[in-house]
């Protein structure tokens, strides 16, 4: 297995996953300068014209960092694109990504050959997130360079399959870049992901509890105070199953233990249930948050992950 050059020189084999509403240039820049891939959903930039400003801010900041830190260059950044036909901004947002030659595009909710071809045209790579082998095969057949396996326990729209099952089945047929997601929030888990066959780990929820994240302080503190047993898997809020913080569901006046099923035919990522909006009031989160002990700067979190990762490697070698 070999990684594309832009992913092979990371100081820690991690991608900070794109967090809907929460990820912003400040967080992405902090992640990249700390040595991991930072990312954000294009749809976080609102109005659409703000995406141009965000891409300019990120590319200029990373170029400035590289000029003053030639021995520790910034990691590349990624933009997440929802390629489902319901995303009316896709064409416009992709034109802006082309303008700035975004190094990595993360695609979700569908695989589009024309999107992949466009990214390859400016020299970028495409990583597509999947929850099972059916979607994985389709993504590769349509030109994705790599796969992000969204396993059980991941935040947001997670799958239900064990990371062990997803990884071992994927590696039976695919030798390209694989990123593993699902309850990864410490350096030990990053090493475990590699041991299972992944090239990189995908970490999202832990970065919500950072200073740079655009999340309510109550959201950040709830992550610190919660654990895996406080995660509820439900399709009610968007029509697609996802993982959410129990406390935020209860705060909205709903019973986390008796939620009705959502309607997948009415998929709406900004739906309001009883006055509470998905993501804004009902907070997405993964099962790995028991490892999150405090709110801290993103660079400090990356440094902590790297210490844990190196300590885990030492233990394995010593054993």
C-alpha cells in the first residue's frame, strides 16, 4: 500500500474530519499547522460567496506558515462536498475549489465521476466516505482515489458495521488509501487503525472540544462530561441514521430512549423536530468521547494524540 505524496508526510497519520456547522478556517489552519489534515464542509461557508473568502484565508495562512517553518511544513487541507443531487451549490463550490486547487476533496452521499475527474484535472485527490462495501465498490469504480470507512461509533451519519469488518473486507480487494473512522479519539486508537490496515485515522468529535471549533460552549462541555453510553443512534432528525449526544436530545424536550424513526424519503439535514434543529440544537457526536478530558487548543490536542501514538508504538515494540 502506498499513499499519495501529499498524505505521506504527515506528522501524525490523521485527518480531522469535516464537522457540519463547526469546522471553520481557524480550526483547519490549526490542524494543518499542527501536522494533520484539516477539513471543512463547503456548506459551512454561508452565504455561498464566503467559500471564496475561506479558501483564500486557508491557502494564504498555510503558505505563510510554510515560509517561516520550512522544517515543519503544514499538512494539506481538504474540503468536504455533498455530491447528492439535492446540493444546489455543488457546481459553484467546485469551481471555487478548482480556483484554489484544493489538495483533497472528501465526497459524501453519492459518487460522481465528473466531480472526481474535475479534481484530478487540477492535481487533487478524492476520498469518498462509505458505510459498507456496496458504496465502497461504487466509489472506486467511479474514480475515487481512496476510501473513508465510516464505521459504527462514528459521529454524525455513521454506519453500523464494526471497523474490523469494514477494514478486513475492504483490504481484500482495495489496496489504495484507506482512512478509518469510528470512535477514534486517542493516539492508541490511531495506531490500532493502522494495525488493522488503515493508512490514516479520521477524528472528528474530539476536535469539537477545541478552542477553535465553532461550537457552543455547552456543546464542548457536554462532550467533556459525556461518554459512549451518552450517544444515541437515531434517524429521526435528518431521515438518515446518525449519532447524537443524549443530553442535547433531552434538552430539546425529547425522550432519547423513545425516538420515532425518521423518514428517509424526506431527508433534510437542517430539519427541525419540535423546534429543535439537527446539528444546531441536536448535537452530533461519536462514541469515542470518553477519551476527551478537557477543552483545549487544537494544536494541544494534536500534540496529545502524537504523544499517545508514540507511547503506544513503544509499548507494542517492547512487547
